C-alpha cells in the first residue's frame, strides 16, 4: 500500500495541467522599468501571473509575482519585500548572465547569483519565474525562494521557511511568524521574533521531509521519504470542483495562521470571476493561541466576527494605535529595588480571565499550593516582579519575567487571573502623548506656542527625573522606546551597593570576570538577598557600549539562568547585581562536605544546564556563547534547580582577556571540557525537545 501511495504521489507531482507547461521566453537584454502606470511586467502565456514591478504606491515598488487576472492582483512572491524601490528603477536580464535590479538611487542587486550565466527567462503559468542557461537548464527559480506563499506544484523543503508579512496588504515586509520544514521532517509554525516554542506542528518525522502543494489534486501534504510517512493537511471535500476553474494558493498571514485559499477564474477578461478569496483550510482554529500575536504586554481577544483583536492591560498604552498587534508599553517607571523602594507608590491590578503564557522556562518562579491572595501579595512584595498569573484549578502562581508575552483573554483564559503591578502616583508615571488634541485649532499659532511650551516642560521634567533617579530613561515617550524589555534593569548607585554589601566585606568568591560579594537590599518591609559582582579588567569602552551589552544580558530570561537585577555604572565602578543563590555553586554541591545529589537529581541538573544553554544558543533574541561553562559557574537555587551564571560577560572583558572564535576565552584549564559540555548539552536538549514534539504529536494534542 505504501509503495502504491508513493507511486501515485510521484506521478501526480510530474503531471500537472497543460497550462503549467506553457511558457513565454524572455531574452537577454530585455528590460522592465518601474512606472506610475503599473504596466511594467512580463506576463505568463495565459496571463494568469505576471512578473515585474508590483505597485505599492505612486513611487514605491516591489519586484514580485502576482495573480494578474483578478481585480485584487494578489502578490504571491517578492524579491525586495523589506526594501521597496522607487520610480525609474529597472530590471534587466543582462548579457553577462544575471537578472539585475538597479534602483532609482543607482544601487545594483542581482536577483539570482550573477555567476550563473542565464541566457533567457520564463514566466510560467504555474506562477514560477525561471532563469535558463544556454543548455536549456533551469539555473534559478522563484519556487526555490518562497516568501509567504506557496502555489500548486511548489515544495517547501527541509530548512526552508515561509515568513509572514508585517501587516496584511499594507506592509509586505517580513513579519513575526514563520512556517518551517525542519531537518527532522516536522512542519511547524512559530513566532521567531520571541523564540517561543512552536504553537502548531504536524509532529511528522523522517529524513528528506518536505511539504508539497500538489498541482493535480490541490492538496497539501507532508511527506518523509525515509519512513515513508504521508500526512495530509487539506481536506479534499472542502475544495471546489472542477479544480482548474479556480486559482489556488496557501499563505502564512500576518496574524500567524497558515491557510489555503481558492478563487473562481473568470471565463474571459471582460468577466469577473469571484469577488474575493475563499478559505479551504487553515492550521489555526483558535487565533488567540498564536504566540506573540499581540506583541509585548498586549493580550488577544476575539471580536464579534471571531477575529483576533489586541488590547492593553490597565496603565499600558498601544505602541501604535493604527496597528494594535505591535504591542503595548507601560505608562509608568518600574518599581526600584533598594533602600528608596516604596510600595506605597504601587498597587496590583487584578484582571480576571487574563493569561500570559510565556515559555515555562522563562517564568520567574512557580509558587505551588497557592491561592489568589498569596499570589497577589507575592507580586506586591517583590520589588523585582511586575506580574504573575494565578492558575485557579492548579492552585499555582506563576511570577512572570518582563516583558509579558502571549497574552490571552476571554474563553482562552478561563481559570486564569493576572496580577499586574502598576504605579498609583504621578511621581512614578511617565508622560504619554495627548491623543485628544485637535491639530486644526482655530488659532494655529497660539496652539503651536502652547504645544511647544508643554513639550519643553515635559522634556525638562524628564531630564530632571532621570538625573535624580540615576536611571536610564528609555520610556519617556513611545517614539524613544528602544525596547520595553529594558525596564527590568535597575541602575544602582555605588554607595547603595557599598552599604548593601557591608563595604564589600562579605566575599562569596572570585572568578574570571571579577569578585562576587553577598548583600541585602532593604525596602520598607522586606529584604532581598543579592550577589554583587565587581567587574575587573573591563573593556575600555564608552557608557553607550557598556549599556548596550547590559541590555543584551538584561533581555535574556530563562528558568535556568541566574537573573540580573541591575547594575552600577558610576565613574570607574562597573558592577552587576544578581539574585542571590543561597545554595552556592554546583562545584560546592558536588564536592563539598554537605549532602550530595543522587543520580536522579544529577540528571535533572544536567538537563537544566542543557536547557539554559539551548536558550542562550538558539532561543534568546541575541544568541550568546558562554565561553566559560564549568561547575563553579552553575549555581543552585533554594529548590536545587541549576542556573547558569556569568553568561554574556565575555564581551565586557579587555581584549587581552578574550579572543574571537577559535582562541581561548574564560577560565584556563576549564575550556576544553567546558566548551565540549556547552555544545553537547545544547545538542542533548535539542534532541529532547524534538522527542517531546514527536511524542505529543502522537497524542494529537498539538494540532487541536
């Protein structure tokens, strides 16, 4: 049966409709020029598709392929989706062998590899644009470089991706979501901007896996040649008949859903077929399950038409009112940890039916056997925590790291209660733009004077506030926000840390990056243990460069990484403030005089290290190589979980202490086993994740 099925698929993949084999030859020397009449294109023989300059506006163009016989002119592929070109730009199939794009500024780019000598090109009726050499061999085709759409006859091979556009038919640049065929044969959807786990996958496995959009029956299927394993996506019963009376496409849209559509063809150019694309199949049935859909802090709900909509929690504002999917930002400065911390300026907002399902490894901590009030109090009493989600049935309180991601409301968050700490007084609030002002005032001159005065006052007040608070002011207004992820770092004064550590008298240890001291931060009614690392031999760089490196570390959050709370950058003093790990290092745990871990606990520790390394290597926004993995740099928390320390510090050292790629970095004597462990542990965890996906897929849960 398997052999028969394979033969049927093989035959189907080579026998399409007659229209797909028809071509129109474009010879070397042919040229297209971007013009305002939108007439610069090379059509396919039947006119179903066109290749050329796709008009975005009067003076902005994409080099693309689109459905040319329908009113919508739907884009199926583009070359320069992130960099549109202007009027007067041209495409030329040069005699030197390449398809050259020269924009209106004179910049030249080859769409294909210019070293491959092409003598002609074809725009085919299946939507594939092909370059051909003198031997008649295809040397480049658009089907091999997909953007956000697959067409019948097209294949998505292993390690190829579709990337959604940013905003429907308004912005075709790369968005936040991708569809990827992995090396292990698993097809998955994820929000690659946040490196979250896949929110949908097929669970298929096998070598040489691919996704094919069959040109004969218009079905999409995943096939793995080594198994063989056939996994059908499309339901044939949902497709119209006869199939060739319709156009077909499969697109990853801007809200993270992979969907298949069809469109009724017109009998001739004077008639209109269908008025819009009809849906035949979609991967995501519950839109709010898409990770990263509403950006940072935003949360997803369904509107009256069952379409996803994004809202902000109380005391947060949309980054872009015209595009709520970009996320939100807080209208207030975060609570400071330290002697000047004041709980009176903050309160905890309670939002029923709201959940933030960050990657479980990125949760700040998990409080089991909890209740509603204790979860709220845990947020209020922790100056370094801004939010938590209470899971009512499980009686579990999950304290969240910033920024909050994957927010869901409504039925998707039943049995969930969010607690978010917000400012209550004006001295902790950040000024926000007045969106109610009418620019067309009766007295424009007076309005300009008043507006200017207000702006001057706001900037002056902001500067005074920043100076007094001695902290970075990246949240003064939305346009100045570098990233909302930066708000979790506190800028400490050197005198504060000196007092907290008893004059740096309580030494914990010394490593390659400096000496570590224990200390205590006192607030009105609580205290927090901290570990203060005095950096030594720090690279001679400006404040901007130092803070840039700190922001990378500050945006790196994981259950198995030691948390960075803040820093000091005062005169020649550069210190980092971490959460205190009372149990000490893995080295002490393994070789000290106290209790030794049993075999099961050793495995858990190894897996924790592997998870942390996998996150650093592949999942965090800016990938980090540790360069000094050893038992002394793995710390143990109160629950005996392993946490990696000193990640991201190698780039802060002087150049004579650190080298690039092949040369040594970190602690002498630990490098060979350390780097081997780092690479091996990450590989082990990657294999574990793949095994988990396969096992859960067998149960059917990921596809529901």
